[in-house]
């Protein structure tokens, strides 16, 4: 429980009055870009996909409340990006899901775990902060491996990083795991 509390503080996790999780996107300067608000099933720990409002964004709520301009332009960053300055010598591990980054950081604390937030979230703009870093990328099963392998090649033309796209999940995956789009956290949780 202590490690969970430490990780929650480290990643600055938040929650709403309705007990939804807020995954803050905080950049390397400490600026909060937005927060992704997600609902999880209390029994399974799985994300709720089907309900309206299962995913929301703090900047959208603030727009609706008139607290920020309607023309606010969001420039996303990695979930966990604020930790790069704090841990300049740690190798970075990138996953898609914020929950996956949290779980993996508890089990594999030698890496600094960041999340893209979406399949298409591995972008040059976000990766600029990874210049001169050692980076391991762990795509979800399914089409993510090919998409992220190609993106990594493109990004590598513009930044200097020691990067490797992991084939680990591809090598151990069952057909079921592929159809379910398993990620590294699914395997960690199965082993527990």
C-alpha cells in the first residue's frame, strides 16, 4: 500500500468527487497541460468503455464552465513527463495507457514509465523531451507494434535517443491476448 501511495504522489494522480481518476499531463517545466478523467469498474479495475463520460478532459470541463477560453489550444505531453527532470539518469519506458505506466512503475521501478495516452500519442512533439535518453517502447498487442515501430523510425530522424521498440509481448502473445489488445500491465496483473 505504501508503494501505491508513493506512486500516486509521484505521478500526481487526482480524483473527482465521483471517484474518477485524473491522470494529469504535467510537462517538464511543471506546467499542467490537462488532465484525463477516467472511470474504472471497482470490481475488475478495468476501464469503463461504454458509458458516456467514461473519458473526459479537465480542459473541456473548464471550457464548459467558462473558466478558460473557448479557443484554448491543448498541446499534450506524456503522462509522467514531469518526472524526466527528477530522474535524469533513469531509462525511460513508454506505454500507451496511464494505468499501465502506474502498474509497471510499481513492478519495474528501475525505469521511468511514461504513457502516450493513445495509440496515436507517440509523436515527435512529445518525444522532443526524450533527446539524449535511453528509451524502451512497449506497444500494446494488436496493430500498435507496427504503428509505433514506424513512428520511432520517423522520430529518430529528428532526435538523438537510444531507442528500442520491445518485441516482448509479440513473442509471448496468445491469439486471445492479441484480440484483447493486452498490454504489459495485463501480463503483470495475471502473474499476481
